[in-house]
C-alpha cells in the first residue's frame, strides 16, 4: 500500500515534467513569416510547421496512452484518477488543436510556395 502511495507522486511529477518539455521555436517565427518572399522561404516555413505538428502529434499519442492507463486502471490512482483523466483529456484536446493549426499553416505556406 505504501508503495502505491509513493508511486502516485512520481507519476504526477513525471506527467508535469512531460508537459513542460515543449521546445521553443528555433527561429523568430513572426520575423520569418514577415520576411518570407521566395518559394524557398515559404517551403521552409511549411516544413517547420509540419515538424511542429509532428512533435505535437507525438504529445497527443503519449497523452492518449496515459489517458487509457488512467481509465483502465483507475483503482491504482485513488481519488485522483478522475483529475488525471480530465487533465489528460484537456491536454489531448489542446494538442490536437495545435496540430490542426500547424497543419493549416503548413498547407497555406505550401500554397504560397507554388
């Protein structure tokens, strides 16, 4: 029983750490978008947005796995199981919106590169 009580804080800490590991943009995006004039510039921006969308999709997949774990083994997490599930679902929803936004931006810049 004590082992389960010790595992829970470490899982929460791991979850919070995973959420905090977002990489900042390697470039000043507003400046890059404003300065994009050539097809190559727009192609590079499209590639960047696709890469960000791919990273965020990995986060979606990761949190869906955690959500599945919380749903299938809620008894391991006690009273906090519902909070963990709700938190994961919110993250999945938010990351999916980010994925969609980045895919849309990539598609727009691909259209400008043609």
